C-alpha cells in the first residue's frame, strides 16, 4: 500500500487578524481573509469540502523530496484509490513528476525520428502542427486519456459536416452563376444592366464559396492520424511517461482500401452517359490500353508510359530511373532511386519506399527496343539544346546532364506531378475512360494475370512487400480475364440439352396476349442427374 494519508479541507474563509486580534487590511483598505482549510468546523458534514491525498514517495535521483498531493475528490475512498494508483505508477517506474505537455512531447518525439523517410516526416510534421497540437497540445502527458483522443476525432467529424455544407453552397453558387450567365447571354441586345449585375454578383458569391474548406477528411486520412499518434504514444509508454497507449480504445470509421475495378463495356457506357466513375481505382481492359498506346506513339512521354504499362514502375521510380541502372546488354532495369514531389512542389531524390521496391525489372522486347531508340533521340536532343544555348544563352540555359533515362529537351528529369497532369490531359483529349497515372501499374498487373503469370511473379513485378497485398488487391480482377476457367466446371457436367431457355424470336413464336412465356422446369435424363430444360 501507498505511504501517505488522506484528509479533508474546504475553501471557506475567515477574516485574517493581526497580533492584536484586529482585522488586517490590504492596500485598498479591504479586509484580508484566509482559508480555513482543514480547520473548518463544517467539515464534519458529508457534503462539505473535498478529500485530498498526500504521498511520501522515495526521493528523486538527485535526492529531491517527492511529496505529491492532490484534492478535489468527493469521497475519501476516491482519494485513496487515486493515491494508490499514483503509488503503483511510481513504483512501476512511471515518471509521475513529469509536467511535459502533449505538444512538448510530440515535438521531442518528432525530432528524434530521424529514421523516417523525408515524405513521412513531412506528413508527421503536418499532422502534429495542424491536428494533434491544436486538439491535445495543452494537456499534460500524464493527463491524456482515450476520451481526449476520441474527442479530437469527433471534432473532425463535425468539421466534415461543415465541409459538406460548404460543398453544397459552392454547388448552388455555381448553378446560380450558370443561370445568371445564360439569362444575360440570351437577353436581346442591348442587354439589361441588371442581368450583368446579377451575373457579376453570382461570380463573386461563387468565388467566396470556394474559399471555404470543402474536402472531407476521409476514413483513410483519419487512420493515418490515428496510426501516427499511436506510434508516438507507444514510445511514450516505453519511456514510462504514460501507463498505456490511449489510442488503443479510440473508434474511427472503418477504412476499406479501394479495390481496382475494370472498365467493362457496361461501365464505360454508363460513364459516357452520366459521367459517373464506378470507383477511385480503375483499370483499362487490354483493348482500351491498346487504344491509349496507339494514340500516344507521338507523345513525348510515350516510352515512359509504355514502360509503366508493361513493367509497372511507380511514377517516381520511372522519372528517377538513371541510365546507370539500365543494363542494355541484359535488358534489365534496376529500381534503386525515386523522385518525390512534396506539397511545396519541390522535387527531390529518395530511395524506394521499401526493400521490396528495390527490384530488377526484366524488360520485354518491345520496351527494350523503345529504350534503345529513345537513347539515340535523347543524345540528339542534347546536341540540339547545346547548339541553341551557344546561339542564345539568355533564352536557352545550359544542358543539364541529369543522367536520367526520361528527360525533357534540356536534360532535366520530369517532375512526377507534371507527368501525371500530362497523362490526365492526354486521355481526356482522347475521350478514354479516366484512370490515374498510378493505375497503369494496375493495368500491368491485370495484363500479367490475363497472360497467366503467377501471383508471386506479379508481386515481384510490382515490388510489393507481401504476397497477401498483391493477392488481396488483384484477385478481384481474375474473373475479368478467366471466363474460360469459370466455364470449365460447367462444361464437365453432361447435360441432356442446353441449360439455357430459348427466348422468343429464336425459332419459337412469341407468346400471345395472356399467355405465359417460356419457363424453366426440371427434366430427368436417362439415368442421369436432373437437368433444367425449357418447357412451352
């Protein structure tokens, strides 16, 4: 049990007397008062005052006395329980004297995380400054509890509702702009001034509506918040700052990683009719992929896109690929560098995201031939640029010998964001169903599945860290390319006749008014199993 005591006191006051028994006065002439504390005669009443505890802990590492006390408890039992808990924490090694706040701890934790990749550190810094510190930073680490973290997410959900209202307001403002513009444009000349004024006012309202936050903080982003804070609190538990990770009991919306969906003919038709995209991750069929590649032959990024379609590098891996990692004798490319774009549009080199991402890709013959031709084109571009620089150094800067495989005419590597934007503009101009540049990796996986490659081989191609990640992501694509495999079990079963009913118009007259159409019944073959057949 703890070494200490519990006692009761209150905030009642009485006049403070001098040595002569007269009330003392302050500088303004008002009587001074003192708290009665434990001397209040009313403390015998059950509902008067509150309970405190006083602990006598072992001296600190420098010999300092540690005598914590705390009050405000309704009952003596509550005070004893709190004192016992504090005693248990202290004897277990928890630093109960720490007054470090959540903000101070998170900043200290972030500064020591030199093991993180640059992009991850930037995300953590953003989460700490924008989310964690405003919601939790004022609390002492020892005061932090699950309810505080849960309240932070509840505030996020409430703000999502505000964002939804902002989105609706922006949509309504846009509709008003369109209506006002139509009314002004269709009015006979000279057009009335009030119509122009209405249009201008609608545009101003739309501009104002679009300044308000409208993008939801979705389940995926919330999971990143919780995972980051949980990692920080795990370290705090290891440091004996807190007894447990208070993120463990927090409940947030379930995050489901989106599965790739194939642009089937039916989905394409629906998209062309309504503009609706079935899911956030879409994959082209081989036919659509062929249309894209045929149209992109003359594009400056064609060779890079061709590589992404068939060998599945990420955009940063493709833009960061150096010639020194391409073996033109063996026909291999080693992924060892990547280009990353941060929120400030700054591009920097980094290593691949995981050990599995550091891989060697065997080039297919078509991609190998394209890279061979592109190397010659790149050398010609360098000669042309250097000639332009010599002729007009003000307009044309010096050629940048970046050593990258895919470069602009001046030798600089492509910004990954620019490659994505160019891809989106190009497929929009072609009228192809939209996919992201990253989805070309999914196209590569689906083509490999259709070609019969094993899931293990596809895992190596994509550079996934685990087999389950590849299998969970791409198993849903298998039915799109394995109709023969799906039909195989049906074809093994002998049937007396076709299991499909014959619809009207296929050799059968259409039913007359009031008559029933063809229906499915069971007939039994000669000693065989029951089989469905069509009855009139």
